[in-house]
């Protein structure tokens, strides 16, 4: 896990099924939304975009898929987990 831009973080989960990635992201989202960070700030939430590595996929396109999913989550109201399913086959 590490910071990827201003308010974005990248979590890499090697050898993890897509269903497990969805559960991990949803679990983190719920914990953040329920946690009381301080009485001085409004409730914090998190949006997640997830992508699953496909054979021979380059790192840049994988991160781009996750980023696209994140923007969809934000556009749909935030505090959610989204995944962009790529229809493009990799050879």
C-alpha cells in the first residue's frame, strides 16, 4: 500500500481473486465510513476503484483501469467500490 497522488492510495494484492479484491475494498470502505476519526471533522468516507491484472497487461493500463473505476465510484456518489470490466482481450 502506498500513496498514489494527492488523496489517492494504491493497494497491490498479488495472487488475489477478483471476488476477494472486492471484499477487501468493501471491508476497508465500511471501516473508514464507520470510524470516528475526530469530533472536529465531518465523517470521512472512501471510494475504491479496483482492477484485476490480466496476462501480459502492462502496469500503466492496469492502473488506468483502477483509476477509471475510481472516477466512476466518485461520479456515482462516492463511498463505494467500483470495477471497470475490460472487454479488450489480451493476447
